[in-house]
């Protein structure tokens, strides 16, 4: 092989090597296989009732006639939708789905269950398709539901599991040691039993365990001059900035927002008429009152009887002491953390998010 | 006029660069050395090849040449003496750093000694100072020597060969080493040394040098030729043919110099064996070169067993400065490469921060939405209608379109919608005052009585949930500004829009979100975002003398201890430029604005106590990104200059090439954009990645032009006016 030929060959191979990536590039440019604008969420999907509303629309589309004829029959209507989904529509007089006669011991009911009145689901049975009750819905101990919608209330026995969502136009009462994946919402009240796990709850009032007696607000608080505290860095726009860490003494009163680039501790009975933020861990002692929002870049620990008026955000875990309240009936709010541990007696008005709670 | 002058300047620069490059490419391999040291033109033809004499030393003037090496070497009685009697290390001496193909002629003499091992003189070439490979001739006292060939460091190939003659200690010998077309040949006293494998790695860098090992070796009459060109000659000629025609070797016994006796050397030399002076072709010998500078000190230190540090380059302060600049450029580029990688890997593997996304049940505060508009009749109605339907308490949302001296029907459209929606829209028709978006916003702020403002350009279409999403972070008392994600709507228009789609994707999906994850400095972009009014007022409000009021606000908030939050899932469509001229103007503006902000706040960032160290670093890197284009061009220029000056270290060029390629090529930026497309689930468009290089080149020119314009103050206050892209009505 001559030097000239080798050089030409080298150049040719190099050129091909360079141009090779341009082949798919020009193909894409010419045929535009992926030239649509990125799909932007035009409508908010944070509405917790999103799936429930979608399911209600589904019922209206496929089962309007069945539901209209509820009073005309006392027998369950069993059938299949065009996509093969088996369903079972129960009249008002029948509260329990029929048992599969061919296999009475089965632990799974494959039907989409629709009830014209109240509905009772068997204990320890799995319902892999959605369940709807025009009245109230109660699930026996250990039942597993994909999703459930009730026009009145939902009652889950101990050890129940829901996998996608639950919505009740009335109340939701959850037994002990239940696991609720996805969204759970009620238009009046959610009452959680002890040792339950959940991801997202929303209701005008959410009770964890038995509500504790309201803690007494300390009568006397003393004004704190934040600018005289150590590591004070700045006061502007009604915000006090502290470096590294800050501790508000017990019974102190502060007006304004507080931001700390490290840890923040607030003593028992202190009152903050503003919002607080810590880059590091945030710790509130018992009976702290905060009118605004509470944000922690890491973990948050709330003592007993704290009352927080604004939204609460912990970027890592949050431990909520007994008797704490979040928001009130007039001003619902959101409690959000990557992981939440909530003691019995806590009441939240609005939404509670916990990734692993 | 300015534009014309700039064009002429750039064209002239381009022509100059091209001319210099062509000139360099047409020069012989040894151009750099030739230019530096050879005023006279002495050439000789040897075996079809014309050689130019580069070095001719007889040391008769007592001057030490401007060369380098290590170990103990000096001039004694007109000889170059390399002294390594104990074999501690090979002492070597390098006359020139780069010769390409070369011939090295010299006379050498090994002093008699009593050393146990072979006493050696070497004529060697190698490809780098790092000894990655070297090849040459080693001659022992006696009748044998060897050709050495090291193709990799510490992997010597040594094959002893019979020299066909006896090399006597204390006698002058004559030797030639030739490197030509990747082959090494050697002759001792006119007799070619057999070469089992003289193949030497082809390299840009060859370095003929002399050495001594386990002995003291004298060299004199050193001549180095470099290849000029091939000369066609009839018949087949071997190098040995030419050497055979030289005068026969003559020896003349002389007394040993006193220095030998001082060293106590014995053996045959001690018995008074005379020296032999060979007779080179006298026509080839020239006077010592006057351009070689004598050494006035700073001699290399003697060492034993430990490799000495690199010798200082003695080519002057300018080269040193260039090297420092070059090093700075390399480090800067590497910093940005690391930054790209850190951001991208964070997005792929790190914990993603969306702390405020879940805040949907709260008492929403009052907010005013500002929509600056200057001749936006095509789009203003649409954005107002969309805003009227957003999911936000109507009693807490005020829509405030700012009609800044529009001459089209913008005013009429706003007034009509205002009348149709009483109490919802508060129009602000601006008819005079300072020009520019910042001035319009500043004036509009007088009408704002809410704690927060959101800003949307007139061609943006917010979704129904967007206002809530952008307002949620303001519950954090530290947040001064919020930025949403901008998504191109006219993606499929042409190549430019498709490339901008990729760039935006990388910029927001990876860059901004990674900065959010790492708690660095997400940037408020002037639209699809919002500000806390109190915080903005605390840091001085809208600055009307700023070329990029959004970036300026971001940094003032940062210096004031306020954070900017990026909400990656708060997306909003925009119309990206679809012509290159518009795009170049856009980059031009952004560059001016960023650079202005950099000069304003660079030093303030260092001493600021309200920002963390990581924020300072990221903030400076974010602003400095528009400096990277001219820096990269400067790197190419400095690299080329060093090359022309003879600093032919391929390592430097390769470093710049690799880092530049990494910065613009498939490693860093490509990785980032591909990751963004992957995260967006739009994998098909990744195929367009090679075109990003083209976009980079356009940015390189635009950014450099803007930076130079700014440096030479060609851009004055007249640059602050309404910079806007002509917006078209979207398709239904």
C-alpha cells in the first residue's frame, strides 16, 4: 500500500467517521419524527380529586343506564365491558358482591364493583378493579382495594390497603395499620387510625388517632430583639437573616420572617408572627405558635401542641408531636415532607403529603 | 458604521489567521527553529535530500550554547564535556528542541576510566521530554555498541551490534546519527552501524541530543542538519555512499588535558594515549552562531539518582506569559466541563428538589401579573384571555398589561378586554419616559399593591395551574424570585428552532434544575417567573441601566441573601427565534447583559456574607459562561502562537483540542442535552445533536463579537431600548 493511497484512505475513513452521526441527524431534520413541542401540562393535575372525577366520568359514560335502573331490580347485574372488563352492579338491597359459585374460596374479586346503595367488601379479599358505592362503603379487615369512590363515607377496617386512590364525598375512617398508597381525599373528614401509612391525604379536617385536648396558649410572651442575637446577618424586607444557627428562647415573641442558614431551634411556648426557614434541621419545642409558613431544608421536629398557621415543608423527614395542628377550618394549609411521622392526636386542615409516612 | 467597521475587522482577522496558517503549513518542519536561530542559509544535499544546517558548534569562542539538558556538563578547552563517571544517571545535552528529520554529526571521545560497567557515549533522538520513546546509537569502549530503541517508556530494546572497528578510550571518534522518514541510521567513523530494527515512531517531535553514561565524554564539532526537501538525484544512493566519499579518518596523538588528571582517571587514558581529532568536511563547519546566547549562570544542577525537575525555559518573559495565559484558559475550560458533568450526573442520579410542588392547599396571597408589551397586537389578546382563566382566586389576582408606547393596536385590544372583564384587568398605557423593558416594569411597579408580581412576556401562554405553581415557593420566606421552565412552541419550523429546542431543554431540564438540586444559583429569566416585591425593593428595584434586568435582579437578590427558585414542572410555551440574524442578536444582547452583570457584581460576590461559597462559585461561573467563547478563541490563538514560537509541545495543543472538543463536542454539552431529551422523554430529537456544534459556532462568533464590542466600549447607553422579537400569532 503506497503512502498516497494510505493517506487518501485515512482521510476518507476519517471523513466517513465524522459524517456518520450526521446521517440520522439529517434524517430527523428531513422527516421530523420528533418535532412536536414538548407536552406542557396545560391544566393543573395537582387536584387530588383528579382520578375520582375521572372515574365518575367513566361511570357516567358506561353505567348511567345501570345506575338509573337500580330501583327496578333486586338482582346483581353481572357483565363485561367491550374491553373485557368484568363488572358487577349491585342493587340497593344487596350490600355485598356475589360470591363466585365456581370458586367460592377465591381471595380476589375481579369485577369492577358498582353499588347502588351501601357496599360491604369482604375481609381479606382483594379488589383489583375500582369500586363505587352510591351510599357508604365499608371494607372488612385486611381488604385490599385498587381504588374506591363513595358518595357518602368510606370505612376501612384494620390492615386494609388501597393502591391508587380513595375519595368520599363524606368522611373516610381508616382503621389501624392500614396502608394507603396514592391519593386519599374526603369532602368532610379523614380520620386515620394508629400505625397507618399513607402518601397523600386531603380533607377539610384530617385527624390522626384521637384528637388531643387543646394545649393552653402561654399567657405571657416576651419580645425578642432579633438583631441583638448572635450571628445576626441582615434585616431587610421584614426578614431577619442569621448565619449558621439560631435559637429563639422559650416564651419569646418575634414579628417578622426568620431565615437561618443552619439549624433553628425555637423554645417552648414561643410565638412567631411570620414565617421561618432553616437550611438545616428545624426543631420546635412544645406549644410553639407560628402564624406563617415553616420550611426546613432538612429535617423537622415538632414538639407537642404546636400550632402552625401556614404551609409546612420539610425537604427530608418531619416528626410531628401529639396535639399539633396545621391550619384551621378557615385557613386550610399543606404539610409536606419526604417522610412524615405523625403522633396520635394531630389535626391538619387541608393536605398532608408524605412520601413514606 | 460600527457594524461595518466590525465586519471589516473580523474579515481582516479571518484573512490574517488563514494566511498565517497557510504560511505555517507550507514551511518546512523545522520552521520554528530555523526562524529562531539560523540567519544564514547553509544547505547540503545528502542522498536525494536537501538538509539545512541548524547548528554548528566548535565552542572555540568559549560560549556555552543556548541549550538544555541535565546532569554535569560544561565546556573544557573548547570541548563539550558530559561527566557521569559513576553511572549515576545519564547526563545529556540537547542543542535544539525540535528538529523533525535530522542529521547529527559530531566528534566524540570517551575518557579512559576504571568503571566496572561499559563506558558509553550516546547519540540519541527521542520524541518528548517524558521519554515516551527514544532511539539512537550507544558506543562502548571496545569494539561494539548497540542501537537502542525505546518505543515506550521504560521498555528498552537494546541489541548489541559489532561496530566493525575498535573504539579506543581517549581517542576522538566521529559519528553521525540520522533520523529520516521514521528510520534511524548511525555511522561510526564512516562505517554504518548494522541496524536490526531502526524503525522509530513517526512523530512531530524529535530531539537529537548527546549523552554520557558511566563515563566522561567529550563532544566537539557538533553539527545538526534538518531536512528541507527531497531532491531528485539520478541513481540509487545510500547514505553510506556519501560518507564513503569523505576524507579518511586521521588521528593525532595529543596530551590529556589536566582536568582528566585532576579527576584521577586512569586506564589507558592515564597512560597518555593521545586524542584524535577527526577531519570533517571543512565546508560544513561554520563559525559559532552569534544568535545563540551565552549562558550566564543558571546551569543545571548535578543530580544523583533522582530525576531533576524540568529545566526552565529560557525563552523569555513573553513566552512565560503566554504559557500562563494558556494554562489559565485550559483550567477555565476544564472547570466548565466539570460543571457540565456535575449538573448532568446530578440530574441523572441525584436527589431532585421540588420542595414547593406539593403546596396546593394554602391561602394564596395576592399577586399582580405584569405583561410588558411593545407593539404586541398579534399576541397580547391571547395571553390576557388565558390569564383570565387561570386557576387562582380571582379576587387575589390582578392582571396588569404594560402597553409601552405601542404604535399598533395593542392599546385597543387591552382596553377591549378590560371592558369585557371589569375589575380583572388593570391596564397601564405608558406614553413617555425611559425606553426599555426594565423602565416599563419599574414604572408599572408603582401600580402594584400586592406582595408579589409575576412577569410574562406577551407571547407566552401560561397554563391554568401555572400561577399557583409559581406562587407556591414564595411561602418560603427566603425566596426572592421564582423561575418556571420555558418550552419552545415552534419547534418544527426549521433547523434553528429545533436546535434551540435542544438548547432550551438542556438549559432548563438539566442546568437550572441541577442548580436547584444543588442549592446553587438558579437564574430568574425575566419571564415565566415572579418576584417578591419587598425583596426587589430592598435590593434597589428594577435597574433601568441594565442590559439584562432579569440577570441583574437575580444577582442583586442573591447578594441580598434572597434565593431564586426554579420550578421545572412549571412550564410555559414560548416562540423561539426562527432566523439566524434574530438568534445572533439575541445572543449578542444576552452576552452584553451577562458581562455587564459580571463586571458589576464579580467582586461583590467574593466579600458577600449572605451567600454561601458554593453560590459564589456557581454565580461567577454562570456569569462567566459568556466569556468562554472569546477565551476559547484566545486559547486557539495563544496555542498557535506558542507553536510558531517553537514551543512545539504537542501536549499543550492536544490539551486545548481535547478540552475544547469536550466543551463543545460530544462529551459535556452533548451529554447534557442528550440527558435533557432523555428526561423529557423525547428521544427522537437526540439525533440532531451533531447540529449543536453548528449552533455553538454561531454562538462563538456572536458572543465574541459582543464581548469585544463591550471591551472596546463600542456599545453605549444607546443600546438600552426595547429588544424584542417579532411575534406571530400561533396556529390554532
